[in-house]
C-alpha cells in the first residue's frame, strides 16, 4: 500500500478517543517531513443507538476523502466497524510526529510484503521440480505454517492426478491419512529431527507370473 497521506483524528489539538474527536488533520509526506495540508472540523459523536453512531461515524469517514490511513488515540465498537468496513487502516497512537508516521509506513510496507509472500505461497502451494527432472519436493510443514487453510490434499491431489513424476519428497509432521489410503502410490517414511521425510512414488503395474 502506497502511503503519502495520513489522517489524524483529534479533539481540538489533542489525541482523544474517536467518540470525543471533533477535528481531522490530513498530513502529507513532503521532502522535509510530514506536514498538515488540510484540516476539517466536525461535531463529536452524540448518538446513543447503533444506528445513530453508525450514521455519525460514516459522516466522519466521508471527511477523510481518499485517505485510508487513520491515526487516533482509541476506537472501539460500532465506530471501529464502520472505519474498518470502509477500508481504513486504523492505528492507535500516543503521539503524532514524523517518527510515528514513519513507523506506520514501515508497518504497512512490512504487511504488504508479508501479504505478497503469502499470496505467492498460496499460488505455489504444490510440489516444485528439483534440479533433477521428474523429482519434486514440497515442505508441508512450512506451507501449512504460513497458510493453515491449505490442506495437504488441496496441495497434493491435483499434482498426483495430473503431473507425471518419478519421485516426490515431502517434509511433514505425519503422513496424511488420505495419502496412506491412496492405492496408486507408495510411500517410504524417514524420520529426522522430529520431522518426517516421505518419499512418494507411483506404484508400478507388474505382470503376474503363470
């Protein structure tokens, strides 16, 4: 996420919880640091019902324009849900200065990097061929650590059905039960340092003797 503008919600000139705020300052990254480029004032949240609070929070979000990075002292409940649903990235802070802004930028960049790594892992959630043609490998431990929603079956079944291979090396904590039941493959298991190394090969169809 590219960040060059950050919204700060305050009560007058002081960081306060969202429901007490009456002012939004839009900061923009300049060559000399972060500077206020726009200021808007509004009435603090006065509603008591969910409907009233939601409506007032939405009106405040409207004042942010295209700025989606929001710094404030504290926010919770319906107000938080409104900002979150509108795509705002919310940061609770105790002070507003260049160090705080730069810290937010670094956190966002790290989050984006982790998201790209995760998306790449999901995209590549299948065995990859080694330098030796026909021999593939997959570290299920690492894959499921980063992407626990991906089951071993989801990662392996399409490969086993569609990819010709000589050998598949798996690193895992246990042999998936469904793989043990698959009568089209054979598995040899090796244990080292608390990890299992499973060598999977296709069963060969031999001719029975007379």
